[in-house]
C-alpha cells in the first residue's frame, strides 16, 4: 500500500512538472505575441491613454517573459512542454492578428487592437487561473496570480474605452 501511495505522489509531481513546462513554454510565447502587438500599438495608436497602456503592457510582459524563460531554463533545462502543433497553431493565429493590425491606422487600428488584445488577455487570464491551481512552484503561482490581476484590470480599462 505504501508503494502505491508513493507512486501516486510521484505521478502528481510529474504531472505538475509537465504542467509547468507546458505553461512556461506556452505563456512565454503568448507574451511574445502580446509584446509584439503592444509595440505596434505604441507606434500606431491614436489614443494617448492606449499608447500608455501598451507601453506598460510591453514592459510588464517583457519582464514576465524573461522570468518564465529563466525558470524554464533553471527548473527544466529549457525543456519546454508545449506540443509543436499547438505552438504552430498559436503562432499562426498571432500572425493573422498582426497582419490585420498592420493594415490599419487611426481609430480603426485602436478599435481592432483593443478587441484583439481583450481576446488575447482573456486567453492569458484563463491559463493563469489554471496555473494558480496546478503549478508546483510557489513563485510561479505568485506570478500567475499577478498576471491574472494585471490582465483583468487591463481588460476592464479597454472595455470602458469601448463603451465611451
């Protein structure tokens, strides 16, 4: 009986490690896309408040991305856990979003960016919510809680601009 309990515990540890590797790999790529969109926004947005928000997003997500990449290297020797097909799908979707945003300017860009970034953040919030329950490392759970809070606030801000 003790062996079964021990094996179950090891299985949970492996599952948590697999989750963390996948999450760190996926979210660092997700942030990379967010940073690219935020940088385009810094250049093209008309609304000054949106430019400021995009500057903050690019900075925050850059720091978070670097932290996640450092943890992936330190904890898991750079062994990301995101399946290649999933990564390719995510990157293809991002390229479509960027292609659309790159064709727009003025108010049309601002509206499209806000809609795209709300959706992008909603995906991040969902992933961060799962992370807080599944991650093994306390510092990763803490980062996921911070990301979730930051992105929920940014979603609320952008939604208020849509209503105006």
